């Protein structure tokens, strides 16, 4: 059986043209380079990565005695956003373990973008080499923030657009069912990609010159996903209500010029430095030059998309051939039109910037490069662009490797602790790292949890209570965003060890009666309890006892 499959593959390879073989080899090479940041180092320095990785760890290791997770958590599944990422990482983790399973799931996302781009190029009559330009976009600002759920939802959105486009061109049960299913999957990734899908539907209607019946059919395909949103909102009391003055939906907005200037950062920025910005400008420049070259060559030539239905002429043909441009415009409209952050009817950090890389994704696929004989100038322009696409992830992986060198003492010090003990991690300001632009150590307690088990005060809290896990017991700890609020008498008694990063000012006094410094390595210091906690903390006078109200000048 294996020999026959190998023989068939070899025969198919021999029947391909030289260009097709070159494309396959370059695609595989870029895929390998794009996965380097994920697999070169152990820890991914992303803002929310520790909490999401720890959530998968809890699902997989709940019954492990050494992890002691059952003391603190109970697992609960729900048809809710974030499930797409967690389910993929969980299924991979069953075979490969929590850390490798999460990385396999993230690898799936990284490869999904160029695959969707390739399918879009083929569907719209464009040259597949354009799809290779989308490889770097996986490492956008959403990636730097660890918004894996949103990124998985975007991947589902792209394939849903493909299914809708196929249905509108040639209606059928397979494409209709696929579009309906992917719309629901899109929401199980994140709500914002589902909003992108709803916003893209009118664009596809206009491009396909859709009749009333197909409009009703495609709207009905979106109805099940809308029902899931409505059900979760009502059943879990998520129906928003605003008590603030102003519009029902509102929040701070950056100005047009500010958003335009930040577009490179939001579309392609995951590490410190300016290399990713240079790559973004290179991709944008190549896209504009290729577009100009194609428009010049196509004067008097056949239309772009040979699959267009008959009878399309003039501006209607332009709408159909360049529907990727209108999808790009729809995503950029969401980027410039929505609030940067949402404050009404509920708080939601970073809303409109999440659409930046989706708009750029479609922008890179706009040039009407023909499938055959694209021209020597096209190849000359693509060569430096593809080189940049290969070098950027290698650069990112080097930044991640440098971060892991600085983070290595964390695992060493955690390894010195006793099994079954409770460890409190404190990441002091500044909580960032020279390799990245985010406060990567803000949720470092979850990395300690993956190494040692037990409780993490920085764990992810979903809007749906109990998902992805239910907290049975909580240990006292300062807020994950304010480790400086640590109080030895309030928080210390529950822990056997206190691991501190970036301790510029001593957290525990050298003469403390309960904790002592036992190890210091790199940016980390480990304190161990050597005496049981005091029955009652010593008397500490409050402001009233000190008479601050009578002596305002001493404040």
C-alpha cells in the first residue's frame, strides 16, 4: 500500500512543470521557516500565552497527582469562544503533551493563512505565488498579544469566505453546509472574526450580483452562528447593559492619522526592533509595483477571473474580478471605523486594531497576476520579497531564543522546590523583555504552574463562568497586574516558596521570621519558608492610628 502511494506521488511529481515544482519547494521552505519561532525555543514570549497554555495544561493534567490540580480546578467544556484553540491544543496534547500540543495547534494556525491565500488566488484567477507573501502575517500584533483564539477565528473566517464565494458562484449543498459550519466554528474561535464574516457577506453579494433568493440562502447560513451568540448571551447572562452616558456602543478611538501610522505595527509587529516594519514596507512596495505592472500589461487583455459568470461587463466585471480588494476595504473600514478599545456596553481591550492584518492579507492578493506567464519583472520583484518572508521568522526565532536564555533560571529555580509545595510568582515592573514589545511576564505565574503544578493566580478568566475551568479554591495573591501590591502578611502564609523576577527593591526583608533567600539566578530570586506562618500578624497601625488626617502636610 505504501509503495503504491509513493509511486503515485512520484508519478504526479514528474508530470508537474518546472514552475510548479519550484513553487512547491519554496512553499515548503517558507513553511519550515515560519514554524521556526514556535519550535526553536520552549517558551513563547507572548502577552497571554502563559494563561492559554496553562488552560490546556489543566485540561490534560487534571488527574495527575503531582500537579495537584484537582485541589483547585474542575474542567468544564462549553460551546463558547476560545474553544477552537483549546480543543485543537487539547487533541494534539493527548498524543504529544501540553506544551507540544499547544505548539502543534499554533503551527496549524500559522500554516492556515498561506493555504487559505493560495485557495483564494486559485478561486479568483490569480497567480499562486502571491499567496507566499502572506506567510509573515501570522506574526502580527495579535500574535504578540497571545490572542490565539482570535487568530484561530480569523483562519476559520478566511475559509468561510472561500466557502461563501464558492456557493454564490455555483450553489450546492457541500459549499453551503461548509459555509454554515465554518461560520459557527468562526465564533468558537472569537466573536470579532465572526463580525468580519458578517461584514464580508454584503461585499460578496455585491461582487457576485446576487439575486434575492441567494441573499436569503446565504443569510440563512449565518443564522445558526447568530443563534449560538444569542443563546450564550441569554443563558449565561451576557446580555450587555450600559449604565454610562453616551451611545450604546462606544469607546476611545485613535485618529485616522494615528491609525494609519500604526497600521504597520498592528499588521506585522511581534518582536522589538524595526525589522518587521521593514518587511511590511517591502511587502507593500512589491504589491504596489506588481499591481502597476499587471495593470499596464493587461490593457486590452482578457478579464482576470475566467470563472466569472457570463454577461458580466464594465463595472460589474470589475466588482467581481477585484472582490478581494473590496474585502480588503471592508476589513480596513472595520479597522478605521470601530473603537480602538470598547468601553460600552462592556470593556474590551484592543478591538479595531485586530482587523489590521486581515485587511493587509487581502491587500497582498489584489494584484491581478495571471496564472501563466506572469512575466520576468514579476519574478524579479518577488525574489527579494520572498527572501524577506523567509528571514523574518528566523529573526523572530532568534529574539525568542534570547528571551528563553533569560527565562531559563525560572525553570532551574522551580526545579529546586519540593514536590507538592505552593509557589507564588511575582513579576515586578518592568514586566517586559528586550526581545518583545509586551509585558510578557505579566502572567508568568502560569508558566510556573506548568512546571510545578498547583495554583496560578494569573489564570485565564472567561466571561462564561467555569469555562475553560472552574476554580474550586483560590490562594491569596496580589493582582496579576500589580505584583508590587504583594503583602507578606496577607499573601505569604499560603505559600511555601516565593519566586520573584526583577526584584529591584527587596520584597522580603533579610531578617524575615518566616522566609529566607535560598537561591538567586539571573533575573530571579527564590525565597523559601523555613518557619510556619505566625498565628496573627504583628500590629500595623493604619492611617487613622498615625493621625494622618490631623497632619495633612505629612502625606
